[in-house]
């Protein structure tokens, strides 16, 4: 799907709709791949907004992981309690995921959005929802599910 900045809300809605169809009792992983500047963090911010998170969502590049509570009465992903935003850019391998508490967050009821999942691919579950973002030109991107 081709998109520009103005299309991010529609892209986020499509992704959330796809995620909401999954019959998952625990955490759900959304893996966002793509070069710098393709919109991974911008898309994460819009997903958070659509899930009712009022807090400002910023890139967790230096802290690796940020936690956001979803409103208790949100109905889009009713089993999900938190959005956890992980930036794996500074992680070296799958074992680094375990060091930051991966097993614990996977055991909860979380939507875990991972930027740069290719750097920790052995830790990403097989049922993760992958979205690849790529540049077409200065203003246009491509999202592949």
C-alpha cells in the first residue's frame, strides 16, 4: 500500500483491524521493519492515538522500551492492557531481548510494537504481524504486510 504522511491514520487503522482479528489470549507483536525515515515511529504514534493513549509517544531509541497503558474501556483490542514500544536498533541479538524483560512482557496482555525486529529475529514470535515500510520517494512510502 502506497502512503504519504496524510494517509498514516488509514494505515494505522488497517493494521489495528488486522491485529484485532487475531485470536490471541496474550501479547501480540507488531514488527515494523524499514530503513531510517520510513515512518516506523510515526506509525506507532498513530496506532497509540487510535487506541486512546493520550500520553506523548516518543521513540525509545535510547531507553530501548517504553510502556503506555491503554484506557480501561477501549474496545478496539479489549484484551490488551498496554502498548509496549521497543526499538531494537541498539540490541545486538536475541539474548538482549531477554535481558530487557522480553519473557515477562510476552507473558502479559500487551501490544508490543518492535522497530528493527530483524536485529532480534530469533526472539520475535512466528505469529507476529510484520509490516515492512520502504521509501518510494521523498513524500511517498510503501507498506507491505
